[in-house]
């Protein structure tokens, strides 16, 4: 469904992503793991058209999308839940969700989708009139995911959904990701620093280090890998 071949991305002279190749098959959950500054967010931004690539190809459903306009990529069925959630704080929960449907115009469809999001995240229905800024971190993450789902994506890019959340809340968010795949056949590329929780829900994973793919394999293979254990699962009690 999503294929990257030898992707390079620069910020001026900074070579942030170096010849990265990866693929995500339909219905797969794939984890992209790496430390701070590894290039995870940069890579997701290029997939969703927020950044230009300086080399390589990105294909979605067999179509080249490298350096396409973000709104066209959303229309093709690929939605991005950004790092730090980036909900619109002064706007209501409902308006944040409706913004996610900006590529649509059939009012009845949008209302039905909104209902579906509220069924999935009842807390958002309870607080639909409140400012998004008043939500807790976990609720804001649900809102950011709900907003992305309003575009009816077939593939979801999630950038560190567990960031800053208590382990219990983080688990709940990850459970929703698994449910979305099961019930809607959603394909997911999941960026995380917490390798253990990401690999617990992913089928496969890639380890990114200073812009390069260092390792890839099934979640079981990566969890058993000595380098992964040392670098990302070192302090077991913290995970
Ligand atoms: N706007 C920018 N201008 C210049 N360099 C940048 C910019 N944004 C990111 N970088 C650099 O690109 C590299 C990759 O950054 P990126 O944010 O993609 O990492 P990341 O893996 O998402 O890290 P984190 O886990 O901290 O979110 C880093 O070296 C970073 O300093
Ligand atoms: Mg990042």
C-alpha cells in the first residue's frame, strides 16, 4: 500500500533522512522506531506531503505521491496524526473533528462519520462543545486520531501517539489502533520511541538511526534482537 524507495530528505544542508526504503502492506501495522532526532517525524512529513523529498520515490496504492500537495494525499486516503497532536485549542472538540472532513462536502456522510467517532471515543461526545485545549493529553490524542479518521483514510500515519501520556492511557490509545485495523482494515505506520509498546501492537518494524534504516523485521525478531534490546528496551522496568 505504501512503499518508500531510497528516500532522501534535507533541511538545507542537514541530511535528515538517508536513502530510506520501507513498505507497509494493506492491513498491516508497521512500527518505525528510533531515538530523538532519528528522522521519524521528517519521514512522516514527507509521506503526507508536508516536506519535499530530495531523492527517491514514495508510492501510495501504486501512485507516486512524493512532493504531492498534502490535500491531494489526504484525498487519496492517507491521513497524518501529527506529533504533539496539534489540536486547535480555542476551537471546540466538534469543530476540530469537522476540520478533519474538509476534503468532503456531503453533509449527511460527515454527520454519520462524526457519530462513528463519538461511538469510538465517547469522551469526545460528552465534551463536544468544550474547547479542545481543556482536554487532557490522552483525550487530545483521541481527538487528533478522530480528526484524521474524519477524512476516511485507508492508511493512518501516527507520530508518537503515546508521547507524554501515562502508561495506562498509552495502552488505551494503542488498543484503539488495533481495533481500527481489525474493524476497518486500516493500515497503520506507527512512529514511536517506546519500542516495547509499539512492537507489542505492530506486525513488523523498522529501526531508524541518524536518518538510516538500521534494522527491520517482524516485531518478534526485533524484540529479540540484541541491539534493539540494548538501545530501546534497556531498562525493562521503565517500559
Ligand atoms: N526544521 C528543521 N530545520 C533543521 N533541521 C531540522 C528541522 N527539523 C528537524 N531537523 C533535524 O532533522 C533530524 C531529524 O529530526 P526529526 O524531528 O525528524 O526526528 P525524530 O526522529 O522525529 O525525533 P523525535 O523523536 O525527537 O521527535 C534531526 O537532526 C533534526 O535536528
Ligand atoms: Mg519526531
